[in-house]
């Protein structure tokens, strides 16, 4: 097995990091061990010389099962390094902590994943880190919010409730000019549909619990960045906060990665079909889906993304809580639950109030799984008849 730069990403994805076979096993085994032993003091001393970059020493800092998945994700993301941690939040917290100290200021998009908001406004505020929220749809507003003490601009594009985009290139370039680090949550797009590092972003994080794992059976996070920034994260946040991923979930991540492209394409096609159909239903007020022609930031979408996935939301025409509850209760294929990115269709309600909006709106977020889209539309139709009388 010999894969290298001459091969396409699809080929590399299947084989990178697993060139060396163990007892001929075509699938790399799970290295379910906490430590590695050495035949003599000389080899032990050698391994210990660079402990943070040695994946066969102690599994709190590295493990061969993680190596395989990390190499694949780094390659897809165009990053020098990737590190897998215990969850998407673990990846976010470690990355953010690596960019701030007491007195730092953070500019962060208002539509970010909920717990990140809490991390910034409550947890890090305790350590003297201040912040400014920005709507994010106007690059100049994001840049204007930076101050001399700003050390981080935190992006999530698209954000995962109403799917607003940020102009990633423009913001990353302006931040770099000012010496401000940028982090983006790229979970929605996966490395396949958006390449933030090519667009100048410093650190890309993923919740691998979503598409990358892909089967709703693993919680994991990934940090992708340069050798230089990763060195600090390895020495401090990975090593000290201790949130590394365990070998078995890392093995599941490798398994999920093999079919990422196929799954994502299927989610994309089905969600575009369902979302397009929903736009025409009278019980639907508005559909928030990046993949629709009517998407308000369509030009920006085309400039910085290569596709969309299975996730979108809609505002019911009837903004009535009881009717919305009846709707989700009446669905039979869409199951009520958080998260997304697996095989199964999901539904969840939320109330959103974008920064400049006058009032909050009820949205229902749908994740289109790998079921037949006709079945899913029939399910939505029967639930809408019961809930909204149409
Ligand atoms: C789920 C999610 C996270 C958090 O990931 P976990 O693996 O649940 O910790 C972060 N960002 C986005 C966009 C998510 O959907």
C-alpha cells in the first residue's frame, strides 16, 4: 500500500494513515491500551524526547487509533495537523483557551452553538475575558468590533439554527492583518463542502459527533490547524485539560470517514428536495436552507462552499406553540431529538431572536436522514394536517 500526494483526496481518505498492516488486518485494530512498553531504556528515552508528538507512549496525548483518523481529517481539511478530542465542545474549549488570557477580548458570532455562548459569556468572563457579539452577515461589522486587546474572532458559518453565513475570506484576512486569531466551527459543512484554512482561517474545529462519525453512535471533536498553533494546544490544552478521545470512538471516526462523501451527497440531495417542496406548502412561513435558490446569501454560498447537507429549519406559518408541539408529536419518521448527522431524520423546536430582529420566531429544525425523501414528505404532510389543519 503506497498512497501519497499523487493520489486524489478520495483515494487518500480510504488509505492514509493505515499503510502499515498489523497481522494483515485490512482494518486497523483498535489500540485499546493506555500505555506502551519499551524493550530497553534507550528506546524508552528516545520515545520520551518528544512525548506530545509520540502516539505510542501514553494514550492521554496520543494513540495509533487516533493517528489514523487524525491524518485523514487533516488531509481533508488541508491542515498541517489534526487532533481528536472527547467532544466537539472539547475541541472548541481547547481551541478558544489557547487564544485568550486574562484581559483578552473575543469577537463572536451571535448564532454560534449555544454552549459556546455560555463558555464565553459566563465561564471565560470569570477569568477576565471580555466579548462582543456580532451578527456576522456583514464582514465590516465583525472587523469594526475588534479592539486593540482582541485576540480571537470566533465564526460559525453557516450557524446551525437559521443558517446565516459569514464572509470567511474577508474576515480571516482582516483578522490576520490585525494579528487576531480566527477559529471557525465547520461542523455543518464538513471538510468536504468548505475549506476554511484555504480561506485564511487559523483553527478549524468539528463536532465529529455529527457527519464525520455519521451513525449517531459516537461523541468526538476535532481540532485542525498549523503545526505552530497545534504545538501550543498540545503542550497546554490537550495535555493539561485532558480531554483526548479514547481509541474506540477514534476507530469509529475512521469507519465513518470512509463513507462521508456518499452520505453527505445523499443527505444533500434529499434535503434539497424536501426543503424545496416545503417552500410551496401553505403551513410553512419560510424555509431557512442554504441549498435553496431563494437563500438570501446565495452569492456568498457559491463563493465559499461546495455543497450543503441534510440540516435546515422552517418557520411555521402559524406561530403557535400548541400547534408546533402537535406537529412534532405527530411525526412518525422524524424523531424528536438533539444533534444530527446520523442515518436518521430528526426534528427539534427552537426559538430564535437574531441580533437585529424585533421579535423572537419559532423555528422547527429538521435533519433529513438517509430515509426515502418521499416517505419523509408524506410524514411531514400527515403531521401538518393534524397540527396546522392543512
Ligand atoms: C453538536 C455541535 C457542537 C458540539 O459538539 P459535541 O460533539 O456535541 O460536543 C458544536 N458545534 C456545532 C455546530 C454542533 O452542531
